[in-house]
């Protein structure tokens, strides 16, 4: 049997997507249903945990670019980064990035050690890092001002990557549901 590959248009054009379908009975059976489900679960867990590190790197890069730009860009004869409102926004983002670093590293460590709490640690990392990466990319676009809104500046690429990463392994709410179940948090009555 043959497989059909249909290209899809992704949000992040640097990551091609396709729908792959196979004819019934095509291929070679490698495992039974239970072993296959367990292998897929392990693969998805590892992917989600490692993606948190990419999201952390994206957030760090966006913050660095934004800080550098606001130091260089002047308005009213002062660096725009010296304005209190912008300093506070960057300080909040810095705190978010520090938190993302902690949970991304914890997820990578849990996966490397085969820790029993790896599913919870990865869910925490995804629930947190996905939002931080998007906020960092949004701040990068906004705090770069007019140039950040143009196609010529790479800030839009970071935002597209962050948004695509945010949903790659399910939305933030799905990870929060997993946290609640894995940490045995009761649902509201």
C-alpha cells in the first residue's frame, strides 16, 4: 500500500506540515495497540518537554533583542528603555523568563532521569513556557515600535514560531487540565 502526503500551510513557514494518510492494511505492524499507544505517549511527552526549552530560548532571544533595541533607540533625547513604563514591562518579562528557565530545565531533567513525575513536570513546563514565549514575542514586536510591525524586521517570525509552538502539543488549557489531574487538584463543584 501507499501513503498519501498532503502539504498544509503552517503558521510558521520554517516548519512544513503535511497530512499523511495510508491505505488500510498498508505498512508493517511494529507493535500491538497497547505498546504502540505507550510509545506514542512517551514520544509526545518527550516532544512537549523539549519544546519547552525551545520556547525558553525564543523568549530569552526576544527579551535580549528588545532590551538592546530600547537601549539604542532614543526619544526625547533619552533611550526609550529608560522610560519607567517600558522598564517595568521588560522587568515583568524578565521574571517570566526566569520562571520559564526553571520549569524548562526541570522538564528536561525529569525526562532525562525517567522520573515518575515527568508527565506533571512537562505539563507545568508547557502550560508556563508556551505563554511566556508568546508574551515575549508580542513585547518584542510592540516595543520595537514601528520597525517591529514591518515584514523587514524578524520580530514577526518569532511571534509566528511562538504561536505555532503554543498549540503544537495542545492548548495551554489542556496542559492545565493535565496538571490538575496529575496533582490531584479537585475540580470546582
